[in-house]
C-alpha cells in the first residue's frame, strides 16, 4: 500500500497517524491525501497543514473514579473474584485524594460506594449480591456481565441491534450502545455500513431491534434536536463535587456537574451531493434520546456583547455558532471524536429568569471521562482556535 485517502480530517493525531501509517510499510515512503469536509475541525486544519502533521499523539482520557463506569465493570470483576471491600479492593476503587482539589468532606461518597449501592439495588437492574457469610460482593448468579459491556463508552442501557429485515435469518448490520441510541435509530434514518446503505423501517422497542432495508439513493439524515440542561448543586453525599470557576479575559468559566435531557423532535433527509433537503419530518411528540448527569464547562458571553442593540434571533444564531465551533474544535485539544462532546445554550428569556447568553460544553459519557476538565484547562486555547477558524 503506497497511499491513503482520508475523507474528513481525523479528530486526533493518533487516528491520523494510525490511518496514514498503513501505507509505506514496505518501501518506507507513502503519500496521505486528506479530503476536507465542511466541519469546524477541517476548516481549522485545511490552512494549517504543518500543524496537522506536527501535532503529537494525545493522552487517552479515562476517569477511573467515574461511578457510571465502575457500575458497569463492578459485576465483571465480581464474576472473576469476589470483591472484599475491607481489603485491598477498597484502596483500589476508593476516591483518590491526590485527584481532588482541596479536602474531601467527611460525608463525601466515593465512586465505589455509589457504584456498589446501585449494583446491589433492589430494582430489576441489580447485578451483584452481598454474601453475608464471607462479607464480600459477588456477581448475581446466572448473570454474565461481560457480554453486556461494549468496548466504546458507558453502557447505561441494553444495546440496540440494526438488522437487515430482508434476509432470513435477519442479518446483524451493527450494534449501538443504549445510551443516546434514539438519536441514531428512528424510522426513516439512513445508515451506511459495510454491507451497504440501509434505511430503518421499523423499531421493536421491547427487543431493542431496528429493522432496515437496503436504500440505494445517495442521501443522509440528520436529527432535529433540543437539549435541556440543569446545573447540579454540589452534594457531598451524592458525590457531586464543588463547582470550580476562573476568570478568563472578559468572562468567567465554570466546571461542574450537569443534568442533560436530549430530545429528538424530528429529522431531515438531504441529497448527499447537493445538500438539498429532500424530506423533512417533525414529530408531534418528541422522543427522549438520553437523560443523564455528566461533567460540563460553561461560560457566559460578555455583557457588552449581550446588551448590544442586536435582535434576539441574531444573538441566538451567533451564540449557537460559537457553541458549535467550540464543540467541533475540542478534538484539537483533547483526544475525542464528534460524539464524545456536545453543546447547549441558554438565551435571554424573562420566563427563564436569566438575562444573558450562556454556552455549555458537556461530556456525553454519563458522569464524564475527563473531557470537561481538559476543556476547562485549555478553554482560552479553544477560543483562540475558534476565532482563527472564523
């Protein structure tokens, strides 16, 4: 293999070199051709090729103290060996004081404490049991938790399966983690997989199966979504940390916990070549695609910007533009892809009782994996890259 063609700039340096490195392994020379797409990240690097190929591989982000991650992997560990919270296991999984800014309050609940509480819960999602004789935590008998863990992300719900409805038996095309699945699986959406292009025709919610048939028109679908966010007040008993803040230029930036509700209101279908909308469908009842708590960064637009004599619609459009630009460029400062981080905005509204424009950048993994912290640390660099891209 002498050359590689990249449709769209890879989000990370690691992905860029992993893909380009497939060529030239025999002769030692190769060429990488990058075809830019209409995305903020592509716009930024298209005029900065030297920076694209000189960036160093990023550090992988993983939060070992994420209660949502521990909750999924706890029964897997207990399946192998019973967990003894009185021994070394308590040290391995407990909150690490070196990772916490300031002192931990006495009432602070460690991530393991929260994960164990959920795993031993009395609801249908219980995955572990407490052995009164050995005083250890064991995996629920008959449960094989390893099969329920997906390699990518946190599985907060059972996975969905996309199948070819025209084959017998139905051929599996792709698996989707349950978290945020409804924003990617709905009647009318188009998926391009290894076997070809398919359109979803029917959803079986009980068995979590999406039935699709082959679709030969070169089109793509995009959802119409609305996101609601609520800042979570610090709560030591629930493991919710204090909100951090810092002054950056003319505004203040915050890092804290957020409750997110993502709703899908409908979708549009566009011609792949012309970008023309060929079909639009809005639903009478929006579908909740995800409701979860996570980590986020938020900041207000400076007062001198908000209080200018600008029409509200124009201000909303500009604010969303800033939000989308920042979301699109997070991949230039942290190891992630486009589905790992999302944004939301709050606009001037007398009903909401808030008189400014606030932008949220949140980690799409429940309880976060460290992306929000990375953005908080490099927020000024992210703003500068956004400005240079514009």
